[in-house]
């Protein structure tokens, strides 16, 4: 049995596919720890994973990004899009890496599976020398699947 962290940006379009991945890994007998925002904790638990909260990474509700990241506004247009990249995607990366490195210091991790925009998770995996598998949701734009 491997200890696997499945990291997902807390957006509906990321959580759906990553929950399926976590559920399949748990069904195969692996110890799966889901790293995502609080809004999606129960979805991963229902799939058979344990949950690791965003602590150093700023958590947010994907249906109201402006509440946590005011510059994002409604997320539309060039300014909204650029603010989303700066504050949400890149801005949470260092915190994601810190959270995952802290978890790996407590208990060994065998594999890190991350969605394609969880940049901090990829950095943590590289730092730890772990095999990292990145998954891109298919079928729609991940940030508009609210």
C-alpha cells in the first residue's frame, strides 16, 4: 500500500476529476490524502480519502473569489484574468508547497498526484524528489466550472 497525496485546486472543475482519481486509488487499497480547500473536504472523504487542509495556502470559495482576492473582481476581462493568475494560481503556490512539505516531514509520501494548476504541489514534489503526476481536467475550462 502506497501513501499518496492527491492535490487539487479548490475549483469544481478540478475537484471532480481529482476526486475520481482519489477514489480509484483508495479503492485499490492505497492510503490517500486529499489536499484541497475546505469547501471540498466532504467530496474527497466520500471517495475514501483523508483530508489535508490548506493552512499556509490561502483557502477560498471558488464561487466567490473576490471575497478572498478582491483584485480578481468578477474574474472577467484581462484584469480579472491576470489577477486570478497572480493571486489565486501563483499566489497560493508557496503556501501549497509549505503545507505539503510539512506533511511529508511528518509522514513519508510515496507519490504526489496533482492537477495541472496546483503549482505549489508540483514544487513540493520536485523538492521531495517524489514521482509527480499532473492531471489536466478534460472537457471544459477548469475555472469556469462553478
